[in-house]
């Protein structure tokens, strides 16, 4: 079994690697059509990569939720293993989607009000 420090450094290395993958995807996001589709897809990938859960229900070690779901789904006899990490991923994705939608609505209001103010000044 690994020590607490080994798990911590493994988790740090995983998140650094995930950050680099997300930076790569951010760089090439223009290849996909549709601004909102690209952003929602990036939110889904981010939520899938970054959401941690407890690796073992009785211990405090964290691991990526998608990996825990995959591992438990392949090793357990029931199908419940696949669903263990899916719920936290979906909750975090929908929370990020809600924040993204709210930000887009608020940003749209500011752009609309600034365009109206610019139009009134130029008239």
C-alpha cells in the first residue's frame, strides 16, 4: 500500500497532466464549429477529468472519478461500479453548465447595454 505522501504526489501529477491536456484542447478548440458547443464539450471533458472521489469507500484517499468507475465496473460483479463515479461527474458538469449559462446571460446583458449606450452617444 502507498503512503499518504505517495497518493498526494500522484494526485498532483495527475492534475498537472490533466491541466496540460485541457490547455491542449483549449488551444485547438477552434477546430469545432459552434462557440457554445465547443465550450460545453470542454466543460464536459473538464468535469470528467478533474472530479475526484474516494478511491475506497472506507479510506480517505482521492482518485479521479472516471478511473474509479472504470476500475470498479471492470472488477465488480454488479453494474453498480460504473455508476459510483458517474453521479459526481454529472453533478459537477451540470453545476459548471449552470455557471456557464449564467455567465453567458450576464455577459450578454452587458454587451447589449454597452451597444445601446454606444449607439445613443453616436446619434
